[in-house]
C-alpha cells in the first residue's frame, strides 16, 4: 500500500526556484458529485486565520460532494482536523483529539478520520501517525486541498489508508468552492507561502514559496463579498508586505490596498506584516483611506538585535522603531499588536530585558506571547535549547504583566468616548447584550436593541476591563 502514498519531504519543501507559479481553475469531477449524499462531516480547525480560510474551502468542497455539516463528532461520517504546526503545543492538541476519536472509529468502522493542513506537511508527523494512530484514514497537506474530493473518494471506496502530501513550491487554485463561516466578516487570501525562512519557523516548509494571486481575482472576490452584504475583509498572507513581488505589481501591497479601498467595502484589515519590508507607500496608503482600519499587527519577536539576527528576522530594533514612528506620524491614532517569543536558545537575562524595554517604549495595545518551541527540520531546532523551562515560564509571566498593564492603560483612555462598532451578534446569556469590534480592533460588549449582526453602530464606552470594553448604544 505504501507505494501509493505520496509522503512529505522536507528537502523538497526547502527548494525555491525562479519558475513562474502555475495558476489553475478548480473543476469538480462530475463523477464525485453525490458521494456524500445522506452523509455528514465535522471539521475542526486549529491555528491561524489562513487555516480558517482553508477550512472554509474544505467545507465548500465537501458540500459540493453532497455532505452536510454535522452538529457533533458522534453523528459524523467524516471528521477532518485541519492542523497547525507553528508550535509543539498545537500539535499536541491535535494528537490528543485524534486519540479521543478512537472510540468512535471502534463503534463505526466506516467513519473516516482525516488529518489535513500544516502538520501533514511534516515528515515526523506522518511517521507518528503511521506508528501510533491507526484510526487515521486520510492525510493531505496544504498543497492538496483542491484534491479533497478525489481523496475522500479513495478513502471511502478503496478501504485503505490514503496519504497524499505534495512537497513543492505551490500553485494557485482559483474558483474553489467555499462555505463562509461568517456573514459580515470575511478572510481573503491575497498570497500564499513564505520566503523569509526565520530560523524557528516551519511555515516556509509547510506553505511553500511566496506566490501572489492576481489583483483582478482579489478585487473580484472583494466586490462579490460586498455585494453579498459583507462589511469587513481581512487580507491574508504569511507576509502581506511581499504581495506582488513575484508578479511585478508596482508598489505591490500598497497598490492592492488602494484598489481594495476603492471598492468601498466598509472595513479593511490585513495580516500579517513583516517589519523588514513595510514600505513608505504602504504607510501613505493606509493613512489615505478611512476604510483601511487603523490597527496593525507587526510581529517583533524580540527586543534584542543579536537574538533577531539568529532568528533570521532581517531587521534591527532601530529599523523596527523607525517603521513604528513612520506609521504613528502618518496615523496618530494607530494601534499596534505584536508577537514575542521568550526563551529563544541563548537568550540571556539582559537580552530578555531588552524585550521588556522595547515593550515599554512602543506600548503595544496587545501582544501574542509564546515560549520558544523547537520545530523539527528548522535551523533553530539544531541549536542547543539551553534555557530551563522554569526560566522561560518566569520570563513569560513578566512579559505578560507588561501586556496586561498596557492593554488596560490603552482601554482606560477609551472611557467616555464614542466609537463605531461592527456588531458580531448578541450574547448567548443575555439577548440585550451585544459584542463587536471598533476600528482599532477593541472588543466591546454593549447594551442595545433593534440591531442585528453586521450593523455598524455608535457606542459610548461606559467601563473598561483589561481585555475588553463595556458600553451602551447611542
């Protein structure tokens, strides 16, 4: 059976060529339509926004086959886990859930259990599945999502384990089916992959090289979403700043941002930006269009230049601060969030203090903070992990105190102010309490009536907490 499997190769995933990207149009094989009739699927998504968007496509393909979404694992005929490989903890959660599904497989031998996404692109993960998780029937990677119909067919009717994981630079597949999980907010892929190769990061190996969708296809998608009543789009890429470099669009991401803004959709966000190539044209574009939201996620990872260098981040703290300065000068009300890793190999106490000092200097509105987690196959995994877990935990706790302090400080400055909120919906506990986000990505819980999900309304802030605001409809 193994000769029919296509297994991942880390060496192949590392390769980068100058060849142009192959763009294909998705076409569903008519013979596959109906194989899911009277069957249900369950889809569990782990990780980042890109994974959520991938899951929307997986759901769309499955429903094109005739499947309907289940309400629980127990009633599903097909269970897919769309996985994240960015940290060890994420992988442990997936394997824990796969273990929990074993009893369902024993009750129903025809149940198909599948693992998809970034974890599937790792050789060590495939080996672990083959050795210890025999209940898994289907494995496919980030480059194989468009093949889901064929793979489900094989798993259903061949009655053997199906593994197909391409390790390549990647293609672009347009016209994919989708099942949008939101009704007024949408993720829009503008590019795929990453060429930055930070020493700790597995993403360039799991997602392939940087490859941009055409500007026309992106604008068509945004216009379609707007016509369907969506109010907010988030433009997605591992590094959106690199958009257009591979297809020679002048001023790349700045040009795309302008064109998306000109569609007139109410709100535009984007993630993630790499500090290394945040151009002045991007700064000026963000400042020029009111429907580009005044919030930027700009991962710094460390406050020390030597650590940044061995992380392969390609910028200095001075350059990072210059980008922050240029943005704040152009958009004084701008809010920032960031990512920070503590306990990177060889990080000294003094170098960690540099990170705390940087946080005091920038005063981020929020930060996603993590203890360093080695990923097999990355350069950093070969470094000696010479910092004890106890030290790492203490550093994380100190950093998180900073995060909480500045989050509350920034929220306190909002007390009594009027803000515009895009309504997500009512509370499950109290139908008179709604929640939504401000342009600055602040969560607001507020009292209101005669409103619905997707409305943009005025709210006065009446109280503040560390992680959210309280208010009332004006």
